[in-house]
């Protein structure tokens, strides 16, 4: 009887150890599972900047309106256009690049956007997540009231999140309406986007705004 009792105790001890190991295994598995579910998301939020009226002003050489200052030398010129950088533009872009992932999205043609970026982002362009132009916009099918030949374009942020054109880094898939912000001076361009994914500065930049400090440090 004593021998059987000892055998029973040993079996019980082994079972307890086995149960304990199983519980430990469950704890480890549970921890791994919770860490898998706990997706911290991207470290930096995504800011998408427009180009014209926010970072610069493009003027046609033939334009003789007051928007074309004769006392100021353009920062860049190509074709029939000249470009004027907004004051503090470079500092603002550097500020954004230090704190956010930055994308540029212009509704202008690719050649204009590319030349303008070369002017405004010397040494910084490679740090931008992407630079999109008119080709990635959605054509509304309508024209502007000011120019019957100028299309009205929308900027659908979903195209970024879904990497629709397959030309973006894979990390864009981490972005959504919860961590993306479009900054554009034209509210209508964000009509197809979810709420609270855009802000619209009211002060469009013109080259003759000599005291403009919208992109500068605030006292």
C-alpha cells in the first residue's frame, strides 16, 4: 500500500508540473496574441501638403494683373510660368519633415509640380514620402467658373491608403482617416474624403503679399 501511495503522489506531482507548464505556455501565448492585436500604428502621422497657394504662387509670364510683382525676382521659371516661394516655405517643410511623414499632392500637371518642387525643396525632396500630381487626382467632370478650360479635381485620400497606383512605400498601408491630414487651400478638393481629415488655410498666398508670415513661427 505504501508503494502505491508513493506512486500516486509522484503521478500527482507530475500532473501538477504539467498543468503548471501548460498554464505558463498559455500565458506566453496570450501575451503574444495580445501583442499581435496591439498594433501601435505608424510612429508619425501623415501630412499631405498642396502646392500652389500654400507653398508657392505660380504666375503666367503674360499675366499683367497685380498678382505679378515687377519688383520681385522669381524663385524659378520654366516655360511660360514663373514661381514665387512663400516666405518661410523651406523652414515650414523642414518642420513638417521632422515631425511627420510628408506627402506632396498638386492638382497641377506633373512637369509644373516637379519643377516647383526642385525650386522649393533643394536637398529635401528625397525625404518626401511621395509627390503626386494631376494624374492621381479625380476629375469631377466640371470646369472652374474662372476658367472654362480648367478642370475641377478632387484629392481622394483613399487612393493613398489603398496604394492604388502601387508606387508608394508599403508603409502607407498603416495610414487611414485616423492618422492622415490634408492641408489644402481649396476645400472642394477634399469633398470625397472622410470628415476631419483636412484643414483649409484661408489665406491663399500671392506673390505680392510681401508681409506674409503664415508659414513662419508664431510669437
